């Protein structure tokens, strides 16, 4: 047809210009941006690892990979799910060797060479982070209504400790029931669920050897707190909280059985694991590991209403 020019060399006029293949990141030309770090020049690449050796690139990459900088973590912290408070420092108390207080040739536990430094946590300074500050403020305001609070030397709360992403209110034993009642009943607190009572024995914490720990959860506000009460070995009495949290009936008996903490006002403080006449409390750290005479042959378990009470 006249006026029509055939393509040179038989090339199809619909063909597009060839597309260049992307250059591998390790072989980029100088002056191009490093992958994932916009605006940073590639001033040097390790030929073996294919990783930039430019300090600016390394700093930008570390910042991008720093924990807590991703959007999901930021949202979680904003909702109070991952409190960002600074953990409390710990004060060394003493160094212990062996295990469970056993030392010398009589230690058959296999831990005779173990050396550990015991510590006591000190109070955490504000801000605590997450929802911890709000809970502390609400609890403080509620306790101030009855003349108890955080500031007075005779107040209900001795100190507040934030460690391992948890907040612990150290409560004086004479005010434990009142603190639990306000944590449970205040509408803005509503810690209506207790996850149990556990005991801890710190023989090196003179005058505060036995600790009872309470784990409380608010189903209403989806929050958790811990309460801790410390008492001396010579006077191991703590008020019972079974009237507020009925499930403590079981847990306080277990803590008494294993640690010897007396929960005054408990409806039936009897052993729950060990026999009634068992001497001592097996989970204390000064309890012997072996050599205890045990005789079960012919033993009987009396009816519940005939069992002894430890009051």
C-alpha cells in the first residue's frame, strides 16, 4: 500500500523498549539508595555479607528494627496492654550457696556449688507506665477516704514496685482486707477476680521472712495487679480475705500448709496436702531436703469435722 513504510529489520512496531533487569542490591552503583532506607546513599557494601558498611545506613537500620517502634507495639502500649514503666532496681541483700539452705557435705541435691545473690526490690519512681499510674491514683484516692494512702508512714501501701511488666502494691497486713475491698468494689477499679494466693520464703529478709502474694484481675477493665504482704517468721499472721474472694479458702490453706502463714479468720485453716500431724512446712527454704521419717502404714484420715484447726 502506498505511503506505508515497512519496519526496519522486520521488527514488530508494537514491540516495547526492553526493560532493564534490576541490579542486585550488593552490586548497586554508587549513589543509589540502600534497600529499605530511603534517602541514604550506599557508600560501601561488604562484598561477602552484602550488607552496607556505611554508618548512616547502619544507624537507620537499627532504628527501624528497634523493639517497640512498630505500629502494633505502639498501639498495644497505648491501650495499656504493655506497660512501659521503668523496672525497679534491686538491692543486694546477701549471697547464698547451695540450695534450700542446705550446705556442706550433707547436700545431696546436686546444687552444692550453686552461688546466688539474693535481692530486695526498691520502690519504683513515677511514672509507672501503661495503666499502672491510673490504678495507683484511683486506689490512692479511694484509700484517702478512710485516712489511708501511699504517703503516710502508717498508710496502707508501703511501696509500689514495677518489674517484669507487672505492678506490685506492697500492703501492710493490717490494711489488707480494706485494700482488697476497694480494689474489688470501686467501679473504676473492679478487680473482681482473684487468681490465687501464693507464699514465698526469704530467710535473708530479716523481720519480713514470709511473703503472701495475691494476683488480682479486672474482667471489667482487662487489667492485672499484684498485692504482696510481708510478715516476720516470729509472727506469721495475716488477715484472711476469704470473705471477699471465696476461692481463697483453698489457696490460704495451701499457703499455710507449705509456708506456715497463719490466715486469721479463715473458716477452716487445716492442712490441704500434708497429713495433719506433719511437722514443719515443706516449701520453706530452711526445710530439710531429706532424712525425714515417714510412716504411712496403718494411718487414717479423720472426718473433716474432726480434723484439727491451726489457729
